[in-house]
C-alpha cells in the first residue's frame, strides 16, 4: 500500500491530459489491451475468440516473449504422463514460501484456473505443430521439494501463433504505440491514449481495458520505491531491453489503483556471469563460505547479494571430478540452475550443457582454472590463504560426511582435492519484478477502498497478489503460467463485466 512518503516519487504524479487537438485518430473496440507480451498476446486471442473486437497497443516494434517454461498446477500433458498435483498442497506450500504475503484468493485463482488456461494454449500450440516437452527441473530438498508441471515450449513459435491467430480473428495490433494514459468517464475507464508514430490515438474500450505492459524493472525510480534490491543487480536479461518501465502500474495508480505491499517480489536467477554453480562450494570475494549451497535458485541469488565488497557475484569452487559429482548429486538436488534448466523429464542428466558452460567460461573469463588452490585464488582475486583455509575446512567436513558449518546434505558433499581446480563466477540476473497492482479475483484493479475500478483489468506482471517476498519455483515456469492464466481470464472477465455494465 502507498506510504505517506511516496509523494516524493515523480511517477506518482499523473501527466496532464493530452489535448483534444493532439488526438489524430479514434479507434473504437470492445477490448483494449496495453502490451503484447505473453499476457497481452493471450488476452487478445482469447477475447477475439469470445467474439470481441480487440485493439492491442505495443510499445516496441513487435510482440515479445522469452524463456521457455510455462507451467500450470496441472495440465493435460502431465496427466498423460501420470503426474497430478494436489491443488491444496500446492496452495499451502505456495503461501508458506511467500511468507504469507500472497493474497490467498489470488493463489487459488491461479490454482483453480491455470490448468484450463494451459490446456487452451496446448490446443493452439498443437494445431501449429508446437508440442512442448515435459520440463524436468525441480529441486528435491529435504524440507522443500518442487513439483513437476513445467512445459518447455518453443516460445518464439508460441508468441507468433498467438499473434497470428488473433489477427486472423480480426484483432488489430498497433506497434510502436505505447499506452500513455487512461481516460475515465463517470468513474469507469473507457479509453487508452496511445502515442503512435503519427500522433496520439484514442482507443475507446466499450467493455474493458487490460493492462499487460509487463514489469517495472526498467524504471530505476520505481525500483527504488518498490524493490531496491534489484538496483544491486548488474545483469539484466530482459528483452525487449528498456521497454518495461512500469507504465501499466503507473496508469493504474493514476486511475486510483493501489500497489501491493513492498518490497515487491523479484525473479533473479543465478544466470548472471556463468551459469555453472549448482551445489558446489561457494565463496565470496573474501574467500569465505557463506551459505548452504544445497538450495533452490532464488536463494542463491539472494545470498550472493548479501556478501561484502559491493559486488553481485561469488565463486563456485570445483575440482577435476566436478562433472561426475554433478551427475551423482543431481537426483538429490535438481531444479532450475542446479541442472541446466532445459533438461527433459525422463531423459538422463549428463552434464553436457554444464561442460559447455565451463568451456565457454574458460574462454570469456567467467571460469578460471589452476593446478593449486592458491593459484586459483590469485586468478579470481581472493586472499590465497583464506581460500586454502576454506577449502581445507570443507574437505574435512566432506570426509566426515557432516557439514557442521552450513548443514549441506552428505549426498552433496564432494571433496575438492584433485587438480585442476576451477572457480566459476556466478551471480543473479534480473529477470522481472513480479508484483504490482492489487486486483480482485476478476482481475479488476482495486481502488484504495478495495472497490473495483470499472473497466480496468491487470494481467501478467502488472498484477499483484500472487507472490510475496519472493518468486517460488514450486512449479518452475509460473511467471509465464500467471501471464497465460491472467490473460486468458481477464479477456473473459472484461467481456462479461462489460456486457453487464
Ligand atoms: C531471459 C528470461 C527468461 C525467462 N524465462 C522464463 C521462463 O522460462 N518461465 C517463466 O515463467 N518466466 C520466465 N521469465 C519471466 C517472464 O518472461 C515474464 O515474467 C513474463 O513473460 C511476463 O509477461 P508479461 O506479459 O506480464 O510481460 P512482458 O512479457 O514483459 O510483456 C510486456 C509487454 O508490454 C510492452 N509495453 C511496455 N510498456 C508498454 C506501454 N506503455 N504500452 C504498450 N506496450 C508496453 C513491452 O514492450 C512488452 O512487449 C524469463 C525472463 C527473462 C528475462
């Protein structure tokens, strides 16, 4: 919720309305979608299928998708493979992982609707010959075990056919036309003003406006306001670079909406610098161990950011047998960025991609190799005597199969004795901020009195409530899963509510 101090942030002040004389064109449709990422693409196609006329405003030259995993709590394909998740168990674990800060009704909205949404996507994908594979990554820790449910899509194909299918049904896409402002009449959001290449366009929405403009990570002031930890992360892997500046969040706030409590949750996976790190010994720039490496991907990123030296990286230390150790330990760990993240259910883990990460790292300097620990320390700029001590202490605990320092499971303790030794530099990459405007379970943006703002919906990363302090990978691919499910639902909700209005 807004703090009294937030008046100092410039983005909270709405811009002056665009002068009537500057509006060069008016487009009138049932549904206006702002943003053509996954949430917007899905919303546009679904609304078109349901018989609505649709206009989509997109800031960049094209629609945009990235990554690969899309998940749902259950799906047709996973059921065929014999895997069915218990929704109640999923929700219970999710809420605990989110520190009780997720909105429970929103978590249930996801649990109850993600299967229908992904089956709908599967129907479309299969019609285009794009059948996803079952994604294998899931972390299997002693107290926290992830669930199967990720589907590995050729996601650029997915983006293309969502776009083309919608266009076939009459949806009109306006590229290089950022949404700038919302217009309200009698409390209802009735239009979006977009700035096209030839001037301002008024997009009137008879039934509803769906904000799907992605996250806030491209606006440093918004990051400072809502999630300052992201300002520490130097690597961003978001595409399109610079496009996501929280425009939907801002327009929602100007229309009377409110943000969920901060700090907002972030996706930051250990894919900055080199991806090779897994469960090996981690040391900071002082050569000190700082965590139990036997954990899931977000935890590693967050712990690296707590280290001294104002850096956003640490080092994974390995010996010559690292690849065999990785294969041996994988059944006890797993999960995104413990293995290579692209592994497929039922296929054996070979460490081949990790070998590629190592070789690439040796070429680009993110992996160093040496015949002694001291020489390795010199190469990565940490005090040699300290790294020697850390490795010796670690080896003693490996021998006793008892990590008295940080409690790593014995199955993941491997000696660091056989040269050559390797140090892989790893750290978090900024993927997305997954928090935003508070909505109800019809994805209507709520005002400060928790009343829906008529005509205004939030989908994907514009919407808040699903996550809490963190981004759980309980089923990897759930950020896409949320974008898909929210886009799918928002289209129907906006049409139904618009018909009643
Ligand atoms: C490298 C990488 C890999 C990832 N892999 C995965 C994965 O495998 N699984 C997963 O679940 N998540 C993954 N994510 C996260 C995921 O991609 C996003 O969280 C998710 O796609 C968000 O979808 P969205 O539709 O809300 O936003 P986006 O996909 O960011 O789309 C927002 C769109 O709105 C446009 N836009 C912005 N402002 C305006 C405006 N004012 N007017 C009009 N248009 C505007 C943008 O140009 C963009 O096209 C990954 C992220 C990265 C960076």
